[in-house]
C-alpha cells in the first residue's frame, strides 16, 4: 500500500518538471544546419559520373532511385545507378554547380520539414500522392510528384 506522503513525492509537479529537463538533450547537441557531403564529380566524354551518390542518398535518408529519378527528370537526361560502386552515371555533361543546385532544391522540397526545419523526415506514397512525414514534429506535408 502506498502512503499519502509517497503519492505527494511521486506526483510533485516541480520534481517531474526537473526530471523532464534532465532527460532532454541540450540545445547545442542538435546540428543547426543540414549539410550535404561535397560531390565527387567526374566527366568521361559526354557523361557525368557522381562517384559518391550512394553516400549522398544515405545522408538524405532517401532511396537512390528516388533521387536519381528527380535529377534525371530535372536535367532531361538518361542515366543509371551502379549499386556496386554507389555511383550515378548521367548521359550528358553537367557541371558540379548545376548538380549542387538541383540537390539543394531536392533537399529543400523533399527532405527538410517545412514546419520545424528538421531533416528527420521520410517520404510516403499514399494512393497517388507523395507525403513528407516529419519524424521530429509529426507534421505531414504533401510534396510535388517527381
């Protein structure tokens, strides 16, 4: 049986609040900005190869085929992803600056939560629509198809 004095200790608001603050991470612990790794781009003839494409996909937490489809559609080009080497081959010459601009646009639209700004999101396809679901704040936002 619980004594009344123990109940007061269990449910004391100030102690519960203090306990909550102790369990929360410090504000400086979270990265303030989402950064992509530097692109390693190689041009071979009329083709452009992104050597660290798999690493980019892992940082963004997106499947390579989704990012590949976006890039190829925006560039109006054909290409393929080599799973063994983790590289993306685009069948036209593209500058690294153009690729960086497209990837930043992809991150802004399909990775960063528009509500809280966290990069902890995932893409879900519901019926025929793509939904950006934030794992940090729980917000759901429809995004344009790609």
